DNA sequence: ATTCCCCACCTTTTT
DNA sequence: GGTGGGGAAT
C-alpha cells in the first residue's frame, strides 16, 4: 500500500483524487464509477491521466485490459511514455525492464480511429466485413464520391451540384452527428437543401461501392464500431475485455464516439473522461461539446466530477490575458486559471506594417531569445492556417534558422505520392478498384473509359490480377499494361518481403512520372522520402494503414530522425499545437479575418470556436507570449494574386479589456525604413562637386 | 477515346 | 502553383 500512494505524491489534491478515484478490490484491481475530469489549460492533465494509468496498473489492473483513447498518436505515445516513467520510479525499477514489460502490454492505446481499425479487423466476420479491408483517406473518399456523382448523372445537372468535397463533408457530418440528412443540411449546408434526394441516392451508392471494393473511410471506422456496440451481446463481449477506458480531449469527441463509449460501458463503470470545454476546437469535425457538459447527468448516480484549476504551465500575466479573452465568451463554464508559478513578463501585442515586417519581426525576436538562452526548441510560432507561415519560412531559411512545421502538410495529397501509394493499395487489396482506376490511367493511351473497362473486368473476375492478362486494351497501351501486370504479380508474390516493394513500384513509376509531370525532379525527391519512411513499417498493410490513420505531421517526420539532437524552432497550426507548451510563443496574424477566420463570419457559434482557438494558442506559452498583428492583412477569399486586403482590422477578440493585459508596441521593419529613405530623395545635393571641392 | 491546352478555382482547422 | 473542368485537335 505504501508503494501505491508514493507515486501520487507529486500531485496536488485534485489531481490525486482524479488519478486514484475508485476503491481497491480485495483480489487486486480497482472498481470505479464514471469520472469526469475538467482540466483547464496547463493544469497537468496529461500527467494526471498518466498517473491514473500507472495507479491502475499498480492496483493490479491488467495493462492489456486498459483502453486509453487519445486525440492523436503523438498524444498516445507521450501518455504512455509518462506512465512508464511513473511506474519505473514506483517499482524502483532502475533498469526499466519491468516497466517496459508493462508498457508492452498497454496495447490498447491510440486514437479512436486506430483502435477502431484494430477492433474491426478482429470482429470483421461478425460485421460482414473482410478483415483485409483498406482504410481510405479523405481525398480517396472524395474521389470515389466524384466517380459516383458522374455515374449517377449528378455532375451534369443544369444547376451546379455540390463539389465532391462538399458531398463528403455533408455525408461525414450526418454520420458523425447521427442526425437525419435533412437536419445536417438545414444546420450546416442550407444551400444544398434542394439536393436532398440526389444526395441520398449518392450516399446509398457510396456505401454500396465501399462495401464492394472492401474499403472503409475514416467515418466507417467509428460507424462500424458503433454498430458493433449496438448489438447488446456483442457490445457486452467487447466491453468485458476492458476494465478501464480512459478518454483524453473528451470535449472534442462527437456523438458517434460518445455512443461507442456508451456501448462499451453502459453504466459508466471504469470510464474516465478528461477535457476542457474552453478548448473545444473541432466542431467542424462534428465534435459535440454537449458530450462533456452532459456527461455527469448521463448516469445514475451522476458521474464524479473533479476540476483541475491550478495552472502549472504559465506565469500569471499570460493567464490574465487568456482569462480576459474568455471572460467575453457567452455560454461558457466560467473558469479562472491561477498560476502556481506566479508573476512574470507582460504579454506583448505588436502591430507591424504588413506580413513581411511581421515575418522579419518574429525572426529577429527568435534570434534575440536564442542569444539570451532560450533554445529554439523552447520557442514556437503558432497560426490559424498552414499557409500563414509561408513568409516566415522564407525569412527563417534566409537567416539559416532551422525549423519544423506541424500541420497543414499536404504531402499525401500530392498527385505523384498518391499514384505510388495507389499501386501498393491495389496489390494489398485487389478488389480496391478505386486504386486500380487511378493506377491504370497512368498508362499512356489509357483514359477513364479504358480504365473503367479494365476495372470492370477485374471486378467480374473477383479481383484476380492473373485474369486481367486476357483483357484487351488499346494497342498503344499493351506493352505498358503488360509491364504493370508484371509488377503487380511480383509485388503480390506470397513470399515477397516488404522492404524493397516501394522501390520496385518507384522504378516502375519513374518513366510515367517523367512523362506526366514537367518538373519531375522535386517529385522524385518526395518519392525517395516516401521510400525512406516506408522502411519504418513492418509490412505493407501496416504502412498503408498507418499512413492513412497517422499521416506524417511534419516535414521532419519524412526525413527521419536527423533532427533528434539538433536545435530547431517549431512552427505549428494551433490545431496541431494542442496539448503542447513552449517558453516563448508567437501568434501570427491576430487580426480580424484570421481570428476569427473570415470563414466563420456571420455564424456566432463558429466565431466562438475561433475565440477558443486563440485561447488555446495563448495558453501554450509558459513565460512569454507575443501576439503579432499586421496592419495590412490580405483577404484570402478574394483573388489570391489580387491585392484585396483589410487595413488595421484589430481582431474583435482583442477588446479594450484584453488590451489592458497586453504591452503594446509597433514594429516598422526595415522596408519601412527604406521607404523613409526614399522619401528623402527629392532633396538633391551636388555631391560630386563637393567631393571635388574637398581638394 | 485520349490528350493537350487553356482557364478557373482555390486555399481552415484533421482522424 | 497545382488541380480539375471544358473544349478542340488527333
């Protein structure tokens, strides 16, 4: 028992209550009713959850019977690392062998989607699924949607039918909210209401086609899991494998995810959810804040609620401005963060002329901080959208400041990367006609019509690649078609090892790449990186699934571990910065149009989410916070090359009350200085004469 | 039927 | 700057 409380000593009272909630069972284990932990920013949420995991294990709970659901894979790894560290100390396990062994058994740790993927492969037979299904990403789903849109004749309507991305967004919203299509349309996509009938037909076809091709999209991973949970006997069977289920970032779960949890633990026994309604920033993904707000009352007796309010991350001035920002929010759980660390520097609000001087200012500040002893990796630049850092990236490169950028990475969206992955996807699942359709059209002389004919032959042959040899293709494509079949056959050989497969595909693809793209050299580089990356995975299936469920987050993920011991700056979208912290944080473009995004204009609920986004950004800072506001900010909605911009659009969130918590200053930038030099030009001096006169 | 070329469009955020 | 759609040439 002594060992059981010692490990909780670093925690404060509320944290300790959360970490140890429940009663020890005589035979080992812990019985606990539903628990909700409201954890404000920087209140040690991750640490508390990690301590709870460690506490469960120390109480005798079998690690393989703990399910830990996180929002990203990065968060899952961090949580597991910290739990192991706590165990290592508690068990006096200096060599770390015992705690590592426990970690090995913490197998059900990951995102909803990745755990869904694993459960579904296991329970596939009960659901009428093939266990070898392929998980497709958003752009593949959209492509499939597009094909069906054309097939159903929806693309050529007199009035323009919604774009494929919109079709998919509506579908996804409807699935994740569990609402009727009509309701989704009315609330989120009112301009598409007239298409309700056609959309229903489209979605019916979409579901059918995915089943025929043996494909699951992101939503299916949750949807099939929820369906699995809707049959009480199966639900009981699955649920009984887990004594404890812990959910991080609960404020960003959606209705479907809540239903899954309900199915897993109907009475809430062993269920712990952690979150902060002030940090809900995923409503665009159908997240429902009601999940966290209504959690206690869902149970009888109501769930235990523990609130963590003591902030260990930031200095008080950083929290003052964050609190001031949230004080203006209507309909919020009032929270007032209090700093354990006490006083510090006042956060700054800097106005710059334009985007160029903003980039210059930030780069200079970063260098200054580094001189003063704050390593680059203790600093971060955060922004609303991936492209907001473009100019800064140029500036950093010019000054040779190394950086890593998280979020907004479109590596897997690039046509050439998708081509190569499609080859492997096709081999991995011969029924995957979506991949086949894409690959076939790479061949010269093979357009949509011929490709479709091949795909239909493939479908008719039950996915047999060998049978395709008999299929007639246009004269000009025969040689290339035959070569493609050779490649597929070679890759599909039973004993074929995974290492080297990507290279084989790459060598096959090279001539096509050179023919299709004008500037293919950078693209070759991308494919080399992809090959590098593929070596980290044990099998083709793992590679393909992981790339879909956990695509590379940053450019550094692509170039391997080269950055491991280097010092580098972090650039990140705010969404990708969730849960992270840095000594110094710069927030770019704190301007109306960016905060809130012009996209949210006119929708009060969305504007409030933008406020929370800025709140998340601010509360990442430990010591120093700088909000940068360029006076001249371009409007993205207009022509991208055009000059439309807003001038002096102070963010509506930076009210006078918020401004009182900020130290204001301006930065003119060197270009402005040059402009002043220009202004001096009208005065002429006869310099040559003067120089002559000197002698 | 395919390809090539021009044009418009686009650009939140992510599993 | 890339991608998808539409229209004309092959």
